[in-house]
């Protein structure tokens, strides 16, 4: 699903990634762990096309067979919207919109019609046990419910891969455990591939593979 080779990233004199390569299979859950500041989030953002790696003759990233470094900005944005989902520590739901409306936003950006987008969103709300929260706004939801709405938003376009950055970092232990098991269900029932940056040992150890970073490299 993902093939990344020889990735480097500098911010001025600071070397953040130093010759990173990895290969992630379809339906695999990968966790990336390590101390703060070792480049985990930077790697996630580069793999998720939110940032660019340094220009290097050997560097390349393929997602589902698409070499993303050759795409224009417009084509890259379209590819990201249609193939990649994101889950962040802070759910980033828009407070003025209901759960249903928040979930539909990526589908509307894709060009999906309102009826189809809402059908898919309601299906996901039901799957995530949020069927009674369709018309609730974020401030009317618990932290765990807000994060599940964010998961539904990430899934609405049926992406090939989900990138999650500290997805349970802002949840209590009970809600975090439920979210972790949800990822396993999504992998099994929706054939999702997950790349998860986390400091949570339970989540990291539930992954199919755990990769540890230090000084911009995998150990």
C-alpha cells in the first residue's frame, strides 16, 4: 500500500528525518513510537502528503501504486481527498456544524452529492454507535464521541489509508481503549490500512508492527 524510500527532511540546520525507508502492506496497522522530537509526526505528514520531503535523487513515495512526488499541487490535493484519511489528537470538528455535517465535508469536497454523502455518513454513524448523535454539535458530545465523529469523517470517502497522529492522546483511558479496538474492527471490516503515531503503549502494541524512531531513523 505504501512504499517510501530514502526520505530526508531538514528545517534549516536541524535534521529531522535521515534516510527513512518503509513498506506498508494493505490492511496492515503500523504504529510509530519514540520520544518527542524524533520526527514521528513529520514522517506521518510527509507520508500523508501534507508536507514534502527534501528533494533527493533517491527519494520516492508511492501510495497504492501512485508516485505522489510527481503530482501537481492540484492533483495531489485531489489524490489526498480521495485516498487518504486523517485522525488527529484534537478532533478538529467544526463547532457550528452537526456530527452529520462534519462527516460530510470531505465528501462534499470530493463532489459527492448531498444525498449520497449523507447516506454514507449515517451508515458510519450507525457503525460507530453514534446513530443518536446525528444532529448534535461537537459541544453536545463527549470527548470519545467527538473522536469517533472524527474517525467517521476520515472514513467517509472510503480512503485507502488512514494516518492517525496521537488519536487517543486527548481521551480518558476507557474512551482510548474503545478507540483502539475500533481501529482493529475498521481494519477487519473495511479493509483499512493504518499508520499511527502514538505514545500510548497499549495502542502501539496492538499494531501488526511497531516501528521505533530515534534521531530521525528507525531503530
